[in-house]
């Protein structure tokens, strides 16, 4: 797979994952009670984000790209998933995860924008 296609594909996957993250944040901050967001949505969000990160890691290994902010956000997502099963996430932790993910995504889009021809 060529590097430009890898970047475009990972960007699309991360955009879809981000939309899912925004919907989940809406559940959390709109006061969905103790239920939190639907488990299927959380799993889809994580799966799509992991797929995008995996493509970025492949690109980093073959072409030399970096994506440390997104990898940090992914690590945070893994911690969020494993630590708070069945509990609503603390709002501050959701915000920190979102800030790191948005920063990493902005950096990724900046790198990808030169390949959208």
C-alpha cells in the first residue's frame, strides 16, 4: 500500500472514530445517568481508532512517519476501557483524552493534507 493511501485511510478511520467519541461525550455530559454510552458504540469507537493507529504505525515503520500524540491518545483510550468497565468515566479524564486525541488528529491531518491530490 502506498504511503499516501495509508494516510488517507487512517485519517478517514480516525474521523469516523472521532464522531463516535463526540457522540459518547454527548451521552456523558448530557447526563445519561449511570449507564454511560452504549457499549457497542464504545467498542466501535475503539476498534476504528485502533485500526487508524495501526495504519499509522505501519506507515511509521515503513516510511518513517510519527504519530506520538495519537498513540498517546490510544494508550489513554485503552486505560479508559480497562479501568472503568461498567462505570461512567470521570468527566476530566474524558476531556483529557479528547484534547490529546484532537491534538494528534490535527497533526495527522496536517501531515495528510499534502497527500490529498
